[in-house]
C-alpha cells in the first residue's frame, strides 16, 4: 500500500485530474495544493512523547501516507504529529449515498479499547475525542473506559466498533451505511480509543486516521438530513 501511495503522489504533479481504482473502488486524485489549504489541526505548546503507531487505515484510502505501523496518527482530528503533519496522498474515494462502505483497518500494536467512525463535510466539524474515566495503577494514572454512544447521531456513524480487551493484532473490517447526501470532499474519520493507557501529549488516548470521500446522493432514495 505504501508504494502505491507514493506512486500516486508522484502522479499528481504530472496529471492533477487523474482518477484511478483502489481496492476495486474508483478514487479521484486531487491537487496537492487543494489539500494543502485544508491543513491539520495543530497542537502548539504540547509536549511530544514517543509512542508507536497502533493501527493503519487500509480502506477507504487514507488522506495521508502511512508507514507500516500507520504513523503519523496522533493529532486530532485526522492524524499527523507536531513534527510531521503528514504527506497528502491526494486520494478521494467516490461513494454513492445510501450505500454500504467497507471500512478496513489493521491493528499493528494492540491496545484494549474500541473504535469510532464519523463523517463530516468539514474537517473542523468532526467530533472531539471522547474523554475517558481515569484509574490509579501501580504504573501511575491510566485511562479506564470510554463512554460508548449506543445511538449515535451525526456526525458519528458508529461507536463502540471492534471493542476488545483481549490481546490481538491484525486486520479488522466492517461496513457502514453512508448517508444519502451530496458532499464533495467529505471527511471520514476512524479513531481508536485506548484503555489502560498513560496518554501522550499530542493526542491524549486516541489515534486518528481520515479518508476523503466524494458522495453523490442516490436520486431514488430520500435525502438524509442533519449531515
């Protein structure tokens, strides 16, 4: 995957209007200058601490290049670090509103906890990270549990995904229904909330990945409101 993303980035300069296919789904390649205007949320004044990446977003295509462990992914809402804001891939996945979209990740280093998937028209409309309850341990304060919304509302699509408290790594996948809307350049966010974790300066107890979607409403279905 990493080699594919590098090749796509190089192709942008030669033909910024290209489209291609990624895992059997058509994706568009947009100009890096367009993505550069979006930027990443900054965390000036926070102290960076060393931590390994914990998951990769394999599908839909990530909006920034990820290494073999999924880095960079610390800063909310869409990854990056203070030192490395991430290199834009330029990949945008085309989706029809009302259809199911495959979400595929790979846990590269285990942490207990769960995942949440959200969708927003603008990057700053994505939800804030959930704040965990804390517990005292012989290793110092650590995150305990995160509240899970059993009936999520926009912008959250699903919460409590892949909840797990037994050691595991490897691929996980599911499908989520994309609302029937028109949205060019929507942000799909996948975050991992980590329990029993001391936290880190750039992202607290959460890792973040995003993908960009071009959603075209299905005229045969009613439009979804609130998105």
